[in-house]
C-alpha cells in the first residue's frame, strides 16, 4: 500500500474536514399560519406559498371509539 511521505499537519487535516460540518436549517415564519417553515417551500400546515393557496389540505380525522359508534347507531 502507498505510504505518505510526510505527516499531514493539523491545518491540512482540518481543512479537509471543514466540509463535513452539519449545517443548521434556516427557518422562516409562515405569513399565513405563523408556523416555522423552510424558505421557498409550501407550508405543510396551511398549504399556502407567497400568499396563494397551493395545496388543499384536509383536516385530520380521528377514529371514533366504540362508545361513539354505539351512540351514533
């Protein structure tokens, strides 16, 4: 196997590793619902982008319990 001719300095090693850092995601506030979202992305909560409705999101439905099913019948 190939062997390095000289030892790499700390600076050289750290420069190579400088691209391995974790980048924090930038978040902005949605103008419609005030939730935190990524910029230039449609809001997953309200479905708006730049003041226009893009997605038609349905409200979450919950499963009825057995007691509620008996009351309905």
